[in-house]
C-alpha cells in the first residue's frame, strides 16, 4: 500500500548541508521563474516566443513543486520518507507529464525560430496568438496522455521485491527495479514513451536547426548571420541540458540501472537544470532583459511615489 523513499539516507552526516543547499536552490528557482512569468505577463505587446517562455516558467514551477518538497522531507528523517501507492503513481505521472510538455514545448520554440529566420515576412501571420495557444494546448494534452499510459502500465506490474525505492522520488527506472517480471516486456511502455517524448521531439528540433543552418548559409552579411544565430543560442542550451540528462536516465536497459548514479543525474535534472533555465534566458535574451529592467524601474518608481505619499 505504500513505498519507502530512501532518498539520501546513506549520507546521514551531510543531511543538514544537503537540506540547506536544496532549499536555497529551490527558492532561487521559484523566484527566477516567477520573475520571468511576471515579466512576460506584464508585457502588453509580447512576441510569440514570450508566450512559450511564460508556459515554460509555469512548467518549471510545477516541476520543482512536484519533486523538491518530498526531497526536502526525506532529508529530515533518518530512514527515508513513506509515500502511498497512489501518491507515488501521481508523482510519477506529473513528473513524466511535465517533462514531456517541456520536450514538446522545445519543439514549438524551435519551430518559432525556424519561421523567424527562414520565413521572416510571414512570421506574424504564421505564429499568431491563436496558433501559439493551440500549440501549447496540444503539447499539454499529448504529454499528459502519454504519461498516463506509462504510469498505468508501470503500476499494473507485480511488485514482489522490497518496497524500498532507492531514490528521492518515484522515478520510472527506480520503480521498475522493484518489479519481479522477467525479460524486456515491462520496459516496452517506457521505451514507447521515450520514443514519443524524447526521440521524436529531438528529431523535429534537429530538422528545424538543419533548415535554420541552411538558411544562415545564404545570409551574406556576417553581422546578420551572427544576429540570427544568437537568437537560437538560448534555445539550443536549454535543449542540450534537457535532452542530455533525460536520454542518459531513460534510454537504456533495466539491467544497467545504478541507484547511486541515477540519483546524482536526477539531482542535476530536477534541481540544477530548472535553476539554470531562468538564468540562461535572463542573460541571453535581450527582450527578457529589457522587460525585467522596465519592471524593475516601475517598481522603483512606485516605491518612491509611496514614500513621498507617506511623507
């Protein structure tokens, strides 16, 4: 009826330090994504890419809230924290679904860059607000449906080993390791989900950037080529971070499962990567920086007006 998340119970002497590090990283991640979300919402004339950034910030907020609180709780107890069967399934479903939405959203953002560079005259007509909304809804519905199918397939398997999950959340490989089925049939749903959520989106992103690279070769001006390429740097960095960790964890056979290694990679995947997203976008995207400066100046002016009013 329940599982025991061992978390980092083998590192008892470092529990306090890990708790403080995770807490600080979690709070900074929340603050960064809330800041980007607020900046985008407050911008009246935002380009289509801003809508995708806004949704990406919401996904990262939900993503960290699904994983990090349970991780912090596991560091406060010695022998790990318990999680119910339904709670474990819900956490797995939300984790996979939100990660899948991010994969699909990166595809939509790569298409946005393709249209902006390869079809600049038709950009506003193609990437309309209604079309961006349809893309966002399709990303969410498709990912949640695939995640639901994977979660149901995993939790219908028989569990005959220990109920101890050697992880800090209900990750798919860690839960599959507790099943007593033989062969590769239990891994087929995970393989299908990886194809739909990882390989297919990555292939579409790769095709988009092949077309973008081909278009950049036809730009004679080096300044124009550099300006066009700089708009893709942020998206490329996020894509490599996201797909690199996800591919390492999920696209491999069950026999190569290593709890210690998986926990370290998942630590980067669920804590460090969401922290880097707002930093990368705020540092690399000129429009985001402009909106943040305008929001900061507006806050400063409002503070001065409030002080004068009190005086």
